[in-house]
């Protein structure tokens, strides 16, 4: 049965996501008893982890002028990005579908003495005023939503020439065909699953998927152009786990050298560009 939000009915997909993340949040309340780390926002040329997608995203963000700017975090989860952006001086607004996740995020922000406006809503129907945000960040959320509807709403609430940054799991359709081939699906993947994912299923719900090049093209239609782009995870998180720094560096170096071929090889993409406002 669909449940309701203040701004409308949940779809069946949204309800499944909500059910999963509600349970996931209950298992992660231990975060409230742990120190929160801001190391990624204080990275320097000497300490930056250029091979790490998350650190690379923040290397880009900390060089944007976001102090006192209105910033939106899409699908904020437990609020980690909201807290870090607020620590950088931004006026942060963040939303999520899951009240249990928002409870953790709100308590963390209160404990850290950060003024963040958290709300519960779906990405496909935002309650913010039009033309309000200077920067919008979407990390590991777009592959959960109806992308055209969500991007229309993001474009609506963004200011003219607002910056949009997304960081998402990704697989080109050609690569995905190989991944879904009978040999890989039935023989190779089961062998690698325990090694790469430590026996954890990386597909957390039945709707879980990766962005394709077509999804990225749809997102890019809402942008004036792509000002920043990096690809990650050619073999990391596919054949080897992420925990080995030397292999991570090699993996990132391969994608850097291959440049445009990263579109076909990568397992994660980071892009940023100015939002194209609706006519």
C-alpha cells in the first residue's frame, strides 16, 4: 500500500526504497556515538587522495565559492555531506525520503552545532521555492529516482547559473552487457562477490541499478555544459575490493590516461556543470 508524504503519494518503488532505508537507518544509529570526520574538507595537495572518488568530489567542492551560498543536498541520507558543506560555510538545505535517516542527520547536525534545514520529500517533487539554490549536490541518489522528473525539479529550484554536481555508480551499456552475460552472471560473479564485496549484496533493493550513458545524457540535458568530469573504478569494485590503495591508484591512473574511453570502462562518474534553467 502506498503511504503519503506531505507533497503526495509514494510510488511502489519509493515505498520499497523507504522500507529498506528505514531498516538500514536502525542499524546505523551507532553513528550518533562516534566522532564525525571532516578530514575530506581539509585536504591539501599533499594529503588529498586523488584516486578516491569521494575525496576527488570534495577536492572540487572545496575550490568552489560556497561560503554563505544556498546549497541543496539531494537524498541526504544520514547527513554526512550536509554537515561537511555546512562546515565549509554554506547555507545547507537537505532532504531525504526516510524519516529514520533524517533523524540521525538532524541529531548529528545538532551535536555538531550546525544549522542545517532538513526536510522529508521525494526528489521528483520538491517543496522549495523556484530559483533558490546556488549549488545542488547529488551523490549516490540519482540511480534511485525518476531522473527526468528529478532533474526538472532540480532545475526549477536552482538559480540561474547554479552549479550541479553528481557522483554516481555507473556502467556503460556495453560493459553492462558483459556483466550480465551468462558466464559472468553464473560463474565469475559468484566467485568474485565474496572477495570484492565481502559477501555483501551490492544491490540493496530490487530497484537498485547503475546509471548508464543514456541516463548521464539525460542529466546532461539539464546542464549548459560539463565543466568537470572524472571517471573511477575500472577494475576496483568489480574485480578487486576498494581497500587496496596501490590498486586504487593504478586503476585511477589507467582511467586518467584513457581519458574519453573512461565512458566505456568506468564504474563511477563525477560530473559538474551549470544548470540549464527551464524556458
